[in-house]
C-alpha cells in the first residue's frame, strides 16, 4: 500500500471524497507547510491541496520515495523548481476543473465593460439618470493568450456570442478548431492593433513572465480592455498602471495581480476603469468537491497501475491537451 501525504492549510476543508483514503493507503499524512519536510520521507504520493504553498521547494530534498505529485490547481508554477523538473517524479494538475467557471467570469468582465456598468454604478451613487448607448460583444475581437483547456472554453463561449476569437500560444499555427489562427505569444505586440479584448489565461512560465508589457499595451487600441485570469506576473504591473493612467487602454478586469494580495497603496484600487477580484474566477460553488473527485479518479488509476491523466510536461510547465 501507498504512503500519501496531503499538504493542506488551516482554512482548507477535508472533502468527504477523501474518506476512503484511510482504507486504501497504508498511511495518510495530513500536514501543513511547516510539517512538510518531516512528512516527506517515505511518502510516495503528495497531494498539494494547498496548491499556492511554496513549501515543497525547501522540503523536496527530504523526499526519498516520492513518485507522484498532484497539484489541485491548473497552474503549477509554484512547483516548477529545478530539483523537481530534473527528477523522475510525475506531476499532474487539475486541468479541466476550472474551464467553465473561468470562461463565465471572463464573460462577466467583458459584459461589465461593454455595457458600461462602471458609469451606471457611478451614476447610481450620484442619483443621475442619463441614457446612453452601450457596445455589443458581437463583432468585437478577442485575443486569448493561452490556448489550453481554459482558453478553449473561453473561446467557445465568446464565439457563441459572435465574438471574433484568435489565440496566442507557444508557437504560431493555423486551422485551429477553437481559435482559427494562433500566433506566437512572443510576437504578441505585432498582432494586437485591432484587438478589443486581450485576455490572459496563459500558465506562468519563463516565456510568459512579463509577457504583457508596455510594448504590448501601447500596441492595443485606446478602446481595448485587458482581462487577466491567468497569473498576475504575466503582466508588468507598473506598465499596466501607466497605460491605464495615460488612457492608452480603456480598462482592465483583474482576477490576478502581481503581487498578490494587491498592496493597499496600489493605484489600481482607485481606478474606475478597473475591476479587481481576489483570484476567484475558477472557484464557483462546489469547486473543491470537483477537485477532490478528480484526484480520487487519478488515485484509482495510480493504485491499479494505469496511466495517469493531466500529466504536466515539467519542461514546459503545463499539461498539454
């Protein structure tokens, strides 16, 4: 039988789906970050239930039997340190769990801006009744940076509303069933001149860190909006602030920022053209149960010697579809 360690946090609940683990593993070790190093010797499977914790990097040297790590998240950037990349340990992630919720969240951001809710809310507070026109989403152009399963769910949702969708990924290619054309994300600044919505859902890798910088933001039309539901560090925060303050872009919907939490003195808090949410776009009701169900499905595969699903390419930093 297998020794399983589950890295958790005080505010993380233990889903009922995990109850049978006590009978199926030789030992289940529930630990918090400061206990991880002591728990890893003998551990064969590690579930990163506290998926934002950076504790594994410092504790990894004590892992003497580790075979599989599952991250209960889509992004695995916190796990991509050199020791783990170079090891034989298999890493899986929660690909697929957050697709629909994040697609809906992106749509909410877009409708908020297209239908001019910022002005309506401001007028409501001032008791102003002022009729005006709003924008249609149909016919607008969305560039989605990140062409994995979440990006594809966003593309499908937007295309159904008549939005013209293109993608930006690790390499350029045409004829994609969801995006049509995919450009290389490294060339992003050359392709955004006609983009109304720049949507980032890319995994955080060496290539995507700081990808959306002053050059990209300056190349966007002044009417464009940035929506970030990927990782905060894919956007250069100072460049974004400058673009918003100067009117270079019209606004931003930010579910992720750099750093997180957003400092209280950040000018982003006070901008009427910005909506900030606390990294919650994928966390719709029942999300933790869905994460638990997914892990248990892979756990059953592991115990029976079957191929795991959602295996992360550690060199690339994400699970390929």
